[in-house]
């Protein structure tokens, strides 16, 4: 099984390929997720969270908010995100 950090990088790459800009920064609030700003789709991840928490937030954003079907993700992400 791949490490969480590698899975997070895979998820960020996949999101970029789907047209999302991924921004990782320290946030003042626990809210992470997706938005559209300036004609671009963004996913914000909080750097105060560990890699696993960021990976879960990325999965929730892409599956629940963006509505991307699980079957379209790389296999290693499908296995990890089955719970969403």
C-alpha cells in the first residue's frame, strides 16, 4: 500500500488533471473544500492538518462536492476513498 503522502500527491495530480487548482496553506478556520473564484475551480487544504486529514478532505471535495464518480479515480485512490 502506498503511503498517505504519496496518495495525497496522487490526489492533487488527479484534481489538477480535472481542472482544479489545489492550494495548501494554513487556514484560520477548520473549513477546507472547494470553490470557484476568478473563473477557476479551487480546492483548499489546510496545512495544519496531517496528510491523512488532507487526503480525506480532498476525497470529500472531489466526490461529494464535485460529484466525480469513484470509478474515475486512480485505483489506489478508489480503494482509499470507498467510504465516501
